[in-house]
């Protein structure tokens, strides 16, 4: 039975999509079967895996609307062992379309239930908001990874996200766990980066991944080529960071690496 993990933080620019794409690719390299669900209307995870967004005919929108079978929305990617349910800008309308439907927060959970057997991990890239799309992702997920950038205002809004997670645990998904907080965009030369790391670890200790994602030019370049960092430059610091993170995730879930 595959584990469903949402990558969520309502703040934009914290490394959610970068983490989802590169964690998926890293798990794939470690021979895990992975499905990435792009739950963001910006569709950056889709283009980041080399899929032309303009050519998407069915994807997350139809999945949430239940107008297409989940299997029919899946496309293959160039990353080994990684499949994708792509997004398109039309996903922006889903919050309005689902608002008066019964069980609107459970549409994704219902749609992907039969996919769990086919994958080791299902990763959901969430939109930078706490709207209905993110609510669907957190209701469907077994756990959530929270990327936190090592910059000023890093903890801003984190309390709100944690309160949202508590509400979802209480009302919609009592089994939802916090897989961990992932520190991203770390620059060891900056005192501020080191202060953020200390602060987050002091407040959340065991909830923080040991792996820290460092600032890396190659990591920023990879999406423009429609490739994960593993495919774009496997020898880069960014690739090493995400492979380490994937290994840590597997160990945390008591899987052999």
C-alpha cells in the first residue's frame, strides 16, 4: 500500500515544487515507484518534469471533478519510476466548482484510493494557499512535508498552517501525520540562514529533517530544461541534498535504502 505525502506551505517561494519534483526523482532513482500529483494551477511540477502544459487534456482538474478515471490522467515522465498526474491553468476554477458539492474536501482522496496499490509513494504538490485544493491534498494524505526556507519571515504563517493541519486531523483526516519540516534555500555563509536553522530546530526538534537543502544554482536552472536535478546534474550539491533527503525519508519509514 503506497504512502500519500502532501508537500504543503501556504507561503510561496519556499521550495514546495522543487522539493516535490526532486524528491520524486530521487525516490525513483532509489527504485521506488512514485506518482506525483500536481495540485497547483501554476503547473510548475508538470513543466518541471518536461511535460508541455499546453498539451494537457486531462489531469488533476478532471480527477477532482471525477470526470475521468484516475488511471487515465496518468502520464509517464522521463524520470525513472516516476509517473505524473499533470495540472493545467484550468485547475484554478476547481475551488468554485467544488464549493457546493458533498464531501468536497474528500474528492482527491476518493479519486486516488485505487492507485495506492500501484505505487510506493504518491506525492502531492500543493498550491501556495490554504484553500480547497490544499484541503483536498491534506485530507487525502497520510502525512505532510512542510518546506521552510532559511530566510527572514521563515516562521511567518507556519502557526496558521499547523492550526489548519490540526483542524484537518480533527474534522477530516485523524490519521494525518507531519512527516517532517524540511529546511530549504540554506546558505551557510549567511548568519540569518544559520539563525533560522537554530530557531526551527529549537522549536520543532524531532519534527525537522536532518537533511538541509542548500542554495544551488543548478537546482534553480533544472526546471527551465524540464528536468529534475537528478537528470540535469546528478553530481550537483542539489542532487546530493535531495538524494540524502529521499534516503532519510525511506529510513524514517523503515525501508531499506
